C-alpha cells in the first residue's frame, strides 16, 4: 500500500498525509538502531501499521461540546495506534511505554511533528488513575491481562479499543467470566483474522 492508496480508505488532508509520511520516515530511520516493528512488515508499513491503526478512528466516542477525546495508548511501542491517532487529529494522546529507547523515539516524533501527545515512560499498572475517555492497545496482551493492567483506569464512561487477532474468541471467553464491560466486535480492514474489540462500560 502506498500513501496515495491509504487516502482511498481515509480522506485526509495533504498536511496530514505529509505528517504520516514523516512519521514513517522517522520510524524507518530509527529501525536501523532499535527494533520498533517486525522487519518483515516494513515493506507494507502503510497497510500493516498506519491503516491498521487509523481504522480505530470511526469507533471513537463522540464527546459533548466538541471536547477533544482523551486517549490513553498503552504499550505504545513504535506509536501504533497512538501516534497515528494523534496525527489524524483524533484527540489528545498519552502514550504509555516502559522501554526507555522506544519512549525517546516517541518523544522525537511528537516534537518533530508538533503532535498533541505526550509520553509516559513507565509501566501501565503503576500509572495513577487519569480518567481517559478511551484506552487503546495493539498486540500487547490477552484481554484478561489487558484488563488487569488498566484496572486503575476503569470508570463508567470509558471505552476500550483493542486491535486483536485470531485468538480473540478464546480471550473473550475468559474475559466475560469476570468483566462487566460489554464487548462489540468489528472486522479488521487490514487482516482477515483481525478484529477490533470495542469495550464499553455498563450505563
């Protein structure tokens, strides 16, 4: 997939496409020094990583009075989906990443692209409650483990958006034995086995 092909899925401005391209260039440069993504995915980075992250945008909640969505992206790694959401103007993003080198990479991208985001260089389970509107994660941990990691962040208006793979059915079976959040599943636009799991708190 090329940047131009990406725009057939997401109608973004030229400026946004330039920012996404700059992000990709920074990632490719840093990838030579630290392992940010699997090397085999680099030739298809626009589909495997950029579009895969961007597909969360339609599932974000609409807040009253046009307030920006407060997004907590956990286990941010190379910035997927958090940095992509920030570039697309989805809201104000906090990226939680415990690896020091990856945190520096994230900070570099935020600074160079002037993004509405900040990096928290610590483990998610040690993070005090910050009342996010949305929590996102991609390829971080099975659902039950994810929920234990974000336990301090749970509140009644929370939405969780997790990008998951083929094992999602087994994960949901274990998840539903103890969680009160309601799961909604949406097929991934980038992977036949992929699923977006949207969790909403009971109203």
